[in-house]
C-alpha cells in the first residue's frame, strides 16, 4: 500500500514537473516578426518601382557625382589620437 502510494505521488510529481517544459503558444510567438514586417512595408514608398526600367531623367551628372563622392567619404573612418589625460601636480 505504501509503495503504491509513493509510486503514485512520484508519478504525479513527475507529470507536474514536465508539464512546464512543453511548448506553449504565447502572444509573442503568434506575432513573432509581424512588427518588423509592418515597419518594413510602411517604409516602401512605391512597391511597383522595381518594375519601371526606364532611365531616370533630370539629374545633373556633376551634382550626382558630388553627392556620390560625399556618400562614399561618409564610410571612411577618421583616425583620432585617442584620449589623453594631463594631471597638474604643484
């Protein structure tokens, strides 16, 4: 009788312990990535723009070249000497 009772208690305890390990669907798992997709889609001005293969007319070549050069210069790292600390002892 005691062995049967302890076995039953052990079985119930095991079931309770492992019941928390199962996969549960939460609001986060149901909506995973939806805010990213929503933000990405809201930033697209013209979704049909890739279908238009006509050349762009109206941009000045020199101004465009200057803008591209400024864009490329923005990726170059500037070298700095670092931080120096001076302590004045009198």
